[in-house]
C-alpha cells in the first residue's frame, strides 16, 4: 500500500495522469495519488474494475467487492489503464 512518495515526486501531480481519458468498457486499476486532497479510501487501493461511464471530470468504475458489484466515481488521477 502506498504510504509515501519518493522525494523527487513528493507533492507533485503528473498532468498527463490528471487529464488522461478512458473509454467505456476499459479495464483500470485504482492507485491512490497521495498528492491530491481529500485522501482516497484505502479499501479501493490496488483493486481493478471496468469503466462504465463518465460523470463530470470523473469516471464511473464498477468494482467487484466479494460477490457484489459496486460503482464508484473516481477521478482519473487515481486510475491506471490495464492491458
């Protein structure tokens, strides 16, 4: 689990990650960006899901939690595209 960033990237946000685009149906992993406030829920760190839509600047991501499918609205700075 991410608790700290390296000294080179401490307090900085990658603009390419901040403005990245996803299409509906793409698989993404949830990785917390520590430099963005408010802090992100730890229970979602490292989970993967499917993008099901867009709401404002954020994306609606469906994530399976045990046997239930849950939807979360997550900013793209916290998402990473999976192959």
